[in-house]
C-alpha cells in the first residue's frame, strides 16, 4: 500500500478540522444530552465508515476490510475505556457540564500518544519481524487476564499516578468552572479537573498498550492503523455521553473483549502456520461483539439508565462566587469575560 505524503497531511488536516468543529459546537459548557450524544455519535461513525469506503474504493477490498477490522477493534475496546471514564468522573463528582472539555483534551492527547505508539510499533515490526509474535503472545495473555478479572473494576483511589499527583501538586478542593489551574494569593494551584485529566490521559495510554498491538494483528499498514485509531477515537466523547449511564447493562462485554484479544493474538501467532483471511477475521470479530452485546442487553432488558455509583474521591465541590472573586487578578478578568 503506497500512501503519498499528501494523503497523510490531508488526513491530519481533516482530523484537525473535525476537532475544531467539535470545539466550536461545545464552546459553552453545558450538559450533553443523550439526543445530542446520539447525533454526534452518528456523525463520528459516519465519518469513519465514509473514510473506510474511500480506502476500499482507492486501494481495494483487502485494505478496505483491514481498515474496517481495525476500526471495529478500536471502537469495541474503547467501550471499556468509556466505563473507566465514567468511574473517574463519578469518583471526583465532576459536574456533567465540565466533562466534555476534559474528554476533548483527553482525545487530543490520545491521538498524539497513539501516533507515537503506532510509529514505534511499525518501526519495530519493519526491523524485527519476530516482534509480531511477542504482540500475539501479549494479546493472548491480556485476553486471558481480562477474562479472569472481568468482575474487577478500576478504582481511582488505588492509582499510583493519582497518589503521586496529590503528593507533588498542590490542589484545591473545589472546581473553578472549567479551569484546570487557578492562582490564589500568588500560588498556582491545580483544580480537581486537572487531576481528572491526568487520570484520563494515563488510562488511555494503558488501554493503547492493548489496542495498538491488536490492530497490528489485522493490518501492518501504518496508514490504516493510524486512521482506524483516529476515526475510532474521535467518537469516544460522544460514545461516553451516550453509554455512560448504560454501562451496567453490558454485563458480558468484558468476556467479548477478552475473546476478541485472544482471537487476534492467535491470528498473529499462527501467521506462518495458517493464514487467516481478513474477511474471516472481520467476521469473527463482528460475531464475538454482536453476541456479547446482544446477550448483555437481553439479560438486562427492562433496566433503566442510571449513572455509575462509586465511592467519592475527596469530597470535591463547586467554588463559591466569593472564592472565585478571591482569585488573583488575571483569573478574575478571565472569569468576568466568561460571564
């Protein structure tokens, strides 16, 4: 697959334009409704599918199927990421109207870090072909571990990163609108929103350790790996607001994701023994996901939407008007402009 430099630049340009549109559409902090999240989800999924159609048209069915296999893998593994975000937001009692900004910056960070991981992975595979088997074994191991620990949930309080952050970074006990840092009496302080952003970024890096090797199982084309990741990640914010209060219904999803990782890992390990076609691989991926999601929704039918409940992580609150007024002059001016 020969992809010219202009195609890479064009894709990056499209991504930046889409991010700018999303930022403008959500420039004012507000609670994202299910209807709005559903509409944006349609936009992002349609964008990813349209790009896949372009790949299919320009480069043929094989590369088109490789893209869609990678896109589906990334989208499905992202659901687990959404679940962790919901736990983090609940633990910090982040006001709903501030969550989009955290996720927007989190997605930008995810694009950057995953781009680095993809470049590193592609370089390793081109120099050392045996690394593919390392990836395969790692995915099988990760899938088995996920299956064994499917009933365990992420706990922000046990995060080493959060403990280091609290120990090293002075932090307020209140949210100051959408600010990540404030200055009080000449001292620069982090707000809880910054701690949440750090956790969101770190968790995405951890998830990328699984998802990047997984997508290399279906394609070794760096262009397809990057674009499938990018278009899947762009819709994560909308997916969160659409599914966050439905996560309790996906009771068999972790089993499905575990089997997906094991499947793509086995595909890697059998590369020189038995070639599994992209069509068959894509079909198995769809079957695993459809079965786990369908069985989950059927088993939990009738259950209403509700937010995830998790122990609070510090009793954070909203700053009062008096506390905002007591901020140093630059912060006061910024607040008055926002109002």
